[in-house]
């Protein structure tokens, strides 16, 4: 039995008692039962509102899951290479400047430039690439350091 059914039951019991509402005890009991009825109505309205909100949240959650699936599947398709070469990963590579021994962090795009100037000492650094053995990507390179 839920709260709405319980207050209806209590109201029925009170009516069956034929309370004399001219006496103070009867007035108090009638007022308490009325108050409980009002509280119960509010609670039932809140429960209905919560059910509607839960339905809306579930719908938004499903839409968000569809959107995430759409977005992340596209990213996964771009990253899938099925090869073991480092040139297909979105990794950061470390090189050490031979002049100042400073560690420089490079990404794939920086490596493809075949060279750069050391940001610490200004020494020209060159990168030599050999052909990539895999046919799964268009990078055609593997990193090696000179």
C-alpha cells in the first residue's frame, strides 16, 4: 500500500468513527487528517513529477549515448591501423639535442618536417626517415634520430 492509499484508508476510518467535530479532540483529529491529506497530495504530485523527469533523463541519456557512439566511432576508425609501427600512433617522441643535451618532445607532425631548431641552444637538428614497411597508412615513415 502506497502513501496515497494509506491516507485514503485513514480518512475512511475517521469517517467511520463519526468524530464529533464540535469537541476539541474531534477538531484536532479532523485537522490532522486534512493536513495529512494535503501532504500526501503534494507527495503524490512530486512523485509524478519525478517519474516524468526520470523519463526525460533516460531519453537524454540515450541520445547522449548515441552521440558518443557516433563521435567516438569516427575517432576509432581514424586511429585503426592494424600495424605495429610507431608512425600510426598519436604519441609524443623524445629526442635529445646533441649540443646541449636538452630533451625535446616532438609529435608526429614535427617529425615529418625532417628537422627543427633546438629551442634551448638554437642548434639545427635534422631527422632522417626510412620507408615504413606497412601499407596501412600514408605516412610512409618511421622515426630515426641522427
